């Protein structure tokens, strides 16, 4: 019987769920789904100072919003400290690890030496073969793992390919600190083993850690999971992605009106592709996703692409679903946008009626909502002062002449209104903008709004004529 696939997402709760972490979670989730397996969630909270409840909540809610569900309860790494100590003791007892009493000064000296020779910081193994009787008094030791000093370490990475490290370049790393807390290097191996993880899919920043972790698996007699290190995400300037590049947390994308399906679609396409397919449903992703087709080069973050995809998903979303999504954002929107959350009993119906027009040109739900704001202002409108200046007597005369022409429009569609208004402009020998702007002001109270024909159609004939009439009669 083949072993069923178990992947895991193992975030450290030291910050929000960001684009990179979310993509790692998505890849793990897709791989598990594609193979009829499951994805587990492990919270790597051993760094007590940097871990926070807020970050944990951000990670859990971000994943839930994206639809990346995990099997069972999350495992909290800190709670497993006893088990990590037990394994460290076992390694000590079997001679695969040793107590190291090197002082901070000694370690510093080693670091300086390595640096001077152009090497990365390296522990020189000075306590590897020393007898415990030589241990200095009053110093608490760390426990280090005995790496092989010769030979090579090989890894068949499902994304990076076959890699070889020379063992002489890998020093004896710490597995248990002086306060008996485990290091990442030990905890991750013990937890992956105990959780039955078969596939480790994680960021390439952990690539060299694998060279060390492989040896823990070996001496503990545990099966090495399949390993895949996915390239990191870079900004357009080829540097590691950060806030500077406009990359936000997953929850921030939700709050500014992105749809989870757009974010997932965007994430999966960073560094992975399936032919020329740009748009894919979760179902298609599950069907097509595989590790070898992930590129080795860092993926590029492209905000425009994300926006365009979101626009696509908005255009293709069901109107009712969009209205519900906007409504669920409203409590947050009233704080972040200038528009007050409108307690309008007919809000749902109005938004729904306007949706076919509005969704065509909006890249986010917030944009949709802002474009819809004019629907909820009550008559007579209070005009913004700059907007009011436009409605001179001369302009009002033009609107008065247009009024009966609009009244006659039985169809009241964008097309019928456009043709009537254009014809009127032509006959009066005035530019379309000279009509559009005063109309906009009368209908919305503002100088900017969605296209004027959309405004007329989403307001409907009665409300539009009433709003115009309010202004030309005043
Ligand atoms: N906790 C690590 C991180 O957030 C991941 C460790 C792993 O996947 O092995 O980068």
C-alpha cells in the first residue's frame, strides 16, 4: 500500500500571513489535495519573545479566508519541548551529540576566524571529543549534534534537483540551548517525524538547513520525507519581497477588497505555471499542480497582475456574491474609506441592481463600493463646493434643454442614453464633457464618479430625473 501524502505548513507566529507564507501554504495544500492526502498546520512558536497571539490569529484567519484548511487541530511546537529534549538526550546517550561548553568569547573568536578566511561562521568542534571531566565549573552547556566530518551530504530536492554538500563545510550545530529549549533544527525534524509528514514543501531560505536535518533523520533511523524547497518571491527590483514593494498581508488584501480566489490564483502563478493558463479555479489547480513544474528562479511579485486578476474575478463573480462580500467588508470600510457605512435598508437591492454596470470597471471591492456611493446619498444632494461651482446658470439652461430628451427615453440603458446625449450635444454644438460634468454633479454631487451613462442607468430613470430636477429648479 502506498503511504498517503501528509504535508504541513509550519509558520512562525511572529508576523502576519504574507504573500510568501500564503503561497507556501497553498502549495502544501494543493499537493495534499492532489494526492488525496492532508495538510497539517504546525505553529512554530518556540521564539517566545517574537511570537504573538495577534500574529497567530492573522495566520489562521488569512488561511481560512483563502480556503486553505488544515486537518485536525494545529500543533504548537512550544508545547512539545519535552519531546524535543527527550530526543536530544537520546542523541547524547547514543553518542551522536555532545555537550559543548564553549564560552561566548570563544565562539566569537571562531566566528572572526571564519570570517577572515571568507567562510560562513563555523564552530570548530572543540568539545566534540573532550571528556565530560574537563567541563568547566558553573557553565551550562549546549548540546551539539555530531555532523560527519568527511564525505558528502546528498539531497534529491523535488524542486532544486540533486544537490551535494561537502560535509567539512557543515559544522556541529546546536540542538538544545543552555536553557534546554530546542533549536529550530531539532524541533522541526522531531515534529515532522512525529506528525507523520511525508512531504516537506517550504521556502528556499531553509535549503541549507536540509543538509543538517538529513543527518538527524539518518541517526534517528527515521525515514526522510520528500523535500521540495520553493524559490522565494522577489520584488520587481530582484530583492526579497517586502512591504517596500507594496506587498501586503493576506488580511490586508481582504480588507481592501480582494477576492480569495483571485489571491490564490495569483499566488499559484508565482513561480509555477501550467502551459499558458493564467486563470484557474482551485479545482484546476489541484488537478494540474505538481512540484517538478515549479521553477528554480525566484518568483516575481507583480501588483498590477494581482489587481488585474482581481478585476477579472470581480467581473466574473455572481452579483449577489459580490454584494454580500461588500457588505461583510462594510464595518471595516467605514473606518478606512471616506464613505460612511450606509445604514440603508434598501442597500442590498440597490447594490445588486447596480452591480452588472459597476463590476465591469472595478479592480477591488473597495473600488466597487466607492463607485456605488452615489447610490446612497439622499435628495436633495449636498454638492461638494468645487462641484457646485460648475452648475452656473448657463449650464443649468443646457440641462433644462436636455431634460425632456432624457424623459422620453423609455429604454434607459447605457446605449440609449449615450446616443441621445451625444445627439443632443451635436445639435447644440457643445462638447460631450460640457454635458457630462454638470450631469455628474447633479447626479452624484461630485466631480468624479463612474462613467456618466453607468451612473444614469444604475440610479434608474426616476431617481436620475429627480436629482437633475433638484438642481435645475434650484
Ligand atoms: N517556521 C519556519 C518559517 O516560518 C518554517 C520551517 C520549515 O518549514 O521547516 O520559516
